C-alpha cells in the first residue's frame, strides 16, 4: 500500500509539474504582445464573448470588453470590429447582445462583423483566420485571458496584439484563474493537433461589409 501511495504521489507530482510548466510557457511567450497602446494598422479589433445576463444584456465582464473595443474603434485602431461569441443555442446568444451594445455605442453596422460560432477561444481565432481572413488583429479581453488568446493566435499564424479590457477583479475570479491554468494546457495541446472548429463555412472577408453577418 505504501508503494502504491508513493507511485500515485509521484504521478500526481509529474502531472502538476507539466501543467505548471505549460502554463508558464504560454504566459511567458506572449507577455511582450500585451500593449498599453494599440497599433493602428490591424485588420480588425477582435472582441471575445463572455456571459450575458438573463435579460440578454452583456455581463459586467463582457461590457468591459465591448467598451474597450468601441474605444479602440473610435481611436482609429482598426476600421472593423469582429465580435466572436457563443450562439450555439436559441435561448443563449452572446453575439446578439454584443452587436446591439456596440451598435448603440456608435459603431456603424457596416463595420461590425458577427461570428456566431466562436464557441471557444481556439475556435474564435481559427475562424477569424479562415472565415474572416484576418491576418493581423488587436485582441480585446481581460488580461488573464489575453495570454492564452495570443498564444493560440501565434500558433495559428495570426499576428496579434492584446489590449486588455478594464483592469478589474470580478466575482469568482480566483476560481476563474484556476480554470484558466487548465484551459491554457488544453489549448496548448490543441495548438499542436490543430483540430478544425465546429463550423467553418463560406469566407467573409473582414475588409468588406459586416452587414452580411447580421
């Protein structure tokens, strides 16, 4: 029994070490891509989805991402905004909430592209590249999430910089940070195997009109 416990302990130690090493690689390799000021020659501002309230309006976390995206658009960082989120169920639509908020924030419908099949960070980046033909983008999300997003972009050949949303601690952030460590490991593996996203579809060039996606 003691031998079994020792072996189990050793296996657990190896597993935890691998998880932490991968996490370190993802964070360290992308730190230089987090910017205080955005460049002004990217194809689009990519805003990643987050939870919405029961009434269909953006959660605080999502609102902060959208506010930053609108701010960057108005500063002329890019002439297009790509909103990527989960609309996998009729009763749950992150993208509709995002689109309404950004349009009400003063961004013309023509400049807003909607990705309804951004079911994960990996799929959002993959689809930005293959469906919307994005080669270079400014990514907006919370800082803790930027590292993984930028790592995926690097591995999929998308030139990206990260502009974090408002620096704020949200409810449940400690557990969110723990989950993010595992998510970084998961997407580290995905970036090796490079599976296709759930949906691809007909290309919609980000340089055109966003109205096609509404």
